[in-house]
C-alpha cells in the first residue's frame, strides 16, 4: 500500500536558537532531491518502512546556522522533540483544546516576566488584606513576615556585600605576632588612631547592644499566627493540591523536553558534571574522612612513631601510641586488631556515646582500668585522632584534615565544602576569656595552616543546657548564651590582644550558625518554667528550653552581631537549623493555646528566623502540606544527605552507655528518601555527604560518590545533576564575587533571568544565557522560573 498524496511534517528547532523554525521541516525535503517530491512511504513485506530514496539514512543534513553547528544524521532525529498539535493539546490539558497555529518562540525569561516570582517585585497593592481569599492572604503574609525578620537580622545577601575576605593564594598564611591593624570589632577600641567606618553615636549604640530586635513576645505572637494559618483546613487542601500538581508536572516536562535538554547540554563545551563547581554544604568535621582513610593513617603513625606520647592520665601516667593499640605482647609484634583498626563497634560507640557525652563538654571518663579497657580505649582513640584540643594539640586531626580534605579539594578545583564544627562548651584557666572555644579553635587552625579558600565554616550549636547545668558550668540559660556570644562582644576583656587578628581571620571564613536538633536532646521536663521568662530567669532545675527559645535567642544575638560586623565592613552570618526524625512524636511546650509537635515547631522556626537553609530536609516531607508549600514559594535552601540517612543507627552493644532519653530512628532504604520528590517539585535542594566516616565510603571523592549514587538510582541525566550543583553554589556561604564568577549571577539589577532565594535575595543573570558557566539548560531554568511564577500568579490573582 502506497500513500502518494500525503506528506508528514514535524516542527523543528534551530540548532543554536531557542525559538522554533519559522517554517516546518518536511520529511520529504530530507532526501536531497530539490523540486522532486518523494514518492511516499511504503511498507514492503518483511522489511518495514521503506522509501524511494534507500540511502536517506546515510546522508547528512544541517539544522540552524551553517557556522559552528554540528552535523546531524537522520539517526539523530530523536534528539528533536516532535511537537505535534496533539502534544500541544495535551499540554493544554485536553485533547480537544484548540492550540494556536504556531508556537511562540522560546526566549529567556527577564526580570519583568518574573515579576510574580519574588515578593520584592510585587507592587504594594498586592499586600492589601482585601480582594484575597483566606489561604492566599495567609501565604503572602507569612512570606512577608519571614522577609522582615531576615532583613532586620542582616541575613540577606545585600546586607553582606563583602561576604568574605579575598585572598590570592591557595591558603592563608599563619598570623605571627602582631599583624597589620585590621578594622575589626574585636580590637576596635584598642586602636585609638583609626576612624570607625560609621559615626560614633551609631557605633556606641551597636557596641552597647542597642539594636532593635523583635521581642520574644512579638515573635511568639507571629509564630502562633503562622501556626493557625498552616492549620487552616482550606489552606491545607489548596496546598496539597498544588504540591501534587508540582510533583506530576515535572515528569511530563521531562517526557516532552528531555531530548531538547540533552541537545542544549551537549552544546556547552568542556562543562559537564565533573567540571562544574559542587559544594558540600554540611560536611561534619567529626566525620570528614572515611573509615579506611583513618585506618590507613593510624597504621602509618604506628610504623613511624610508635613511642609518641598521646595522652596523660589524671594520675600523671603517660600512654604511648604503641601501648594504645598493642594488646598482645608477642614476639612478632603484631597488633590484635589486624588490618581494620577502626571497626564498626568503635564507630558505633563514637557516634552514640562519645559525641553525646564527652565531645561537647570536653569531659574525660573518671573510672577506667587502663589503656586496654574497652570504653576507655575507644575514648583515647577518639580523643587522639578526632579532636583538636588534646595532649598533642590536635596534630593528628590537622594532618588528617590536610591530607584527606584540604589538599584533594584544592587540587580538584571544582570541589568545595562548608565544614561544620561543633561548638564545645568548656573553659580553661579559671574561666579566662582568652582560652574560650573561639580562641582555641582559631589558634589551632592558624597554627597548622588549615585555612583554605575551598572551605567555609559552620558553627554547630547543640541543645545541651541540661548537661551544662548538672555539671555546674551554667546556672541559667543566659549563661549558656554567654558562653557562645560573649567572646565575640566583650573583646576588650581579652588578655592577649594579638589573638584578635587570628580570630578575625577565622570569622572571615565562617558562613553560618547551625542549631542542631538531635535525637539525643533531653526532652522530659520536671520543673518547666513559662517560656515568657527572660533567659537569666530560666533555670527550671535543668529542664531543656524549647526549640523556639533556642532559635529566637540565638537569632537575637546573631542580629546584634551582624549589625556590628556590617558597620565595620565585615562579613555577616546566617542562621540554619536541622530537624530530628523523632521530633514528630514529641509534643512541644512552646504554645499554651495550640497543640503542636517539635517537628512542626522546628520547621516553622526555620521558616521565620533562618536564612541559611534547612538541614536534614528529608524531614520536611512529613510536615503539614501548607508549610511545605510555603517553603517552595519562598525557595528556601535545603540540604539532604541520602546516603547518611540509610546507615544503620540501631545501636545495641552500647545502648547501656548512651545518654538517658536517646531514641534512635531505624534506618530506611535509599529510595524512601523524599529528596527526589522535593527536587521534582522545584525546591532549592542540594546533596551533602554530612559524615562519610559512617557511610562506608571507599572513594577519595565522597561528594562525587553522593551524586553518582543518586544518578544511578534515579537515572538522573546531565541537566538534573548540573541543576543540583548550581543549587549548592547559589545557596552556599561563599562570596557574591565567587558566585558571579562560577555562575554568572549578580546582586545588581539586570534585564535577564532573576532568581529569588529564600524570599530575600534576588540573583540576576549577567547575560541572556549563562549555561556556559553551569551547564543547566535554559529550557530547564525557563520551566523552573515559569512554574514558580505561575504559582504566584495563582495566589495573587
């Protein structure tokens, strides 16, 4: 059967242009016979589709401009989307829809086109309380409330134009003695000859902590108003439908445009997944190297310096490295642990017992039999190799950090990280301000030359007020806060002023403060005081304050600190928080009128007070739908660690030594992690290794391993991976200058793409197409921005 009177058409795309061709391409024109129509397609017996031109597949045709375009064979026709009228009708939602005769050209979205994607671009009349349904009004007011809290605290990017100090070398040189005088609030009052960058009255107000911060009562009222809003039934139904729509929309987009995305990705030369910047936003210092790397390092030290003294007991006895690991005194001089010194039992004890009982308060076990007693031996291993403040002044940890993290990252060029370190609550030498944690840690970094341009630091603050209260280190919650912030405010009390320049260097590379909500946080209250009391009045017999109290008072102190640093032209800090998976079953005591769990309390606190992002974002999946939807509308940065979440945390052998009240969540399969669903919806999400010490990682590039596993399980292609990488860069704490170089974005107003992060920061593309910097296809960015703009149009219409 031959069809002579029919011609088959498909709409073609220009090779290097983003708009469809003005005239459709005919299959008849591809055989190279000018003016001679094809005789049609025929079906031969047992052969299939044939044509009069048998050798059509061997010839080459060109699409687009003749200069610089790559030749395409007919075998590559599947790379061009077949946008038929039926496809357009299905995109319009009905097979009976009447599509236009010709599709509008695809072009990059401009700031004017995306006026609804950012609250900053909305006219003032959009915020009037009239002309809105209840759910739309609540969403707008919640986002507006978040914006006001973050701008007051100077957590937005515009308030921190000079985010971090610039250095030309690969790493900063150690500070020796008195360095050149730098304008820093720590030594501001020492230098009487230097002029402050602001007027004296303003600086005096800042130094006297007279910064206008919303009161705790106002915060609690705003919190309860948001809580009532997200519990509204109509708002929940509306949000649930919109989230379901976003989940289902992305697979349809990929089905229709994945091949066009692939074409655009291939047009970017020398910029694939491996050549794009990738930032691990939450890598823990306590687990930044793998199990086999730590074992290899210990064996090296045992062979080179077995008689090195690594610890001194309370009675004055010295313990050497060989005494720590040599259990059987045999002639062959073999070690009982064999090749695997760091085994699973040690890692289990280190995670469940040491990090919870000894690490944060720098406490040593009082009862032990000797270096070969099980728990005390584990303590010595952790103290010697995984701590910076020990008998050998953190020499081994510095070598591990330099060998397995700093040096590989500086050599790779495209791998960076934000390293998270725990703030340890201890003081030396009779509570001297000089020897607090800030000074000890900054001096350790400077002494071992551990500053690197590839690393920014996060300060993790744990909720261990009850432990500090029982040990007598603090008498109320205000003293707990003083241990953290007083060294940064009361600089005039420092005994050794030369350390101020070292602390200046360290703070210039600190990006955020993280409040850690963990399973080990004490929960049971005995003498619970009302939350409206001041921190100095909170003793409560050692009861732990609520999560909101921690978040607000850290936010308030951080606001005062950011005002001072901005006035002195220093980088400001952002606030982040994490969420425990077991908090969903814990009742919060923060509200007297509304019942809520600590899970909802944590997420809502992060929404109102934190600009740096939300850690362990897998737990957002189980939050109320309206709260998840407003996270999407605000484009709040989120960090997930899927590989870290599947590690078996069911501690059995050390459960009797674990802190009281520790509840461990069972491990879950990788595919049950909701990060892929969040990514499909359009959240600003990125992957993190978190702690590779427990992940059984056997590669030297853990962040590459994290992305490789995700790509293998979910079959991610180049556009997906590059989008995740771009999210990690644009939401990181690195300077705006570096982001401009890596991504081609700027905080300055441009006419090209505009992207809002966290509902406070607007990043503009510096040119019409920045794919050459990050290799995210423009069609993918067009989809993300237009989808977000459509959600806002729906809300404010």
